């Protein structure tokens, strides 16, 4: 086990086993640990800094050079809410708008990204689509591979 990130141990396995059983077991252990931890999670912060979290994730993933498969699972409504980029109070979402011109991009090269639980409660379908388009373009500019972006929390990643 390598690091403790938000209370859940992460690990890099040098080999997957003959039939991938080590990876399956590690994934199963990680999902079980996350579900145990997530049971008691409650919102305590006034703002959501998704961009900052992505830079931290980028550093952690890029520093683990021995890993063959780098997967990032994000459970979020994806409504960044910082002074620099605030989707919660501003309906303008997209790189064409003035507020998004100077957004930095983390290095997500070689990272498979799965975004689940993207709920735009109280907003229109058009808003959800603009939000998805923004993050799709954002991950692409950071060289990430967005594999899933969904409102469900089905944990469908491989």
C-alpha cells in the first residue's frame, strides 16, 4: 500500500496475476474501503475546488511511475466553486466565456478518468450538457482520457 488519500489506501501492483486476480482483488478492496468511509461523509466546506483536487491527483498519479494503469474516479457534481471559477453562481460555462480563459491544466497523461454522480439538481439539462462539455474539453487539454461522465453512481468503471 502506497498512500493514504482521503482515508483510503491506494496501491500500485507490479503484476496483475495470471488472470488479473490481484487487480480485481485490489479494486474490490478499494471499493469496499471507500464505501465504508463514504457512509459517514457529510458536506462541511462552503466551496468546491475541483481544479485544485485535479492538480493534487495529477501529482500523485504522475509520481507513481511504476503503475501501468492509472485510473482516476471522481464522485462529484462537478460544479467548481472558487473565486477564479464559479459554476454554482454563474450560468456561463465553457472555454469561450471570459471567466474560463486562464484556467490551468494538470498533467493527466496516461490517466483514465471516470466521473460519476454528476448531478445538476435544480438546473436544466442544457446546463448539465454545458458542464459535461466543459469538463470533457478540460480533461482533453490536460491530456487525460475521459472514459465516463454520468449522473449515476453505479461505479461502472473497469
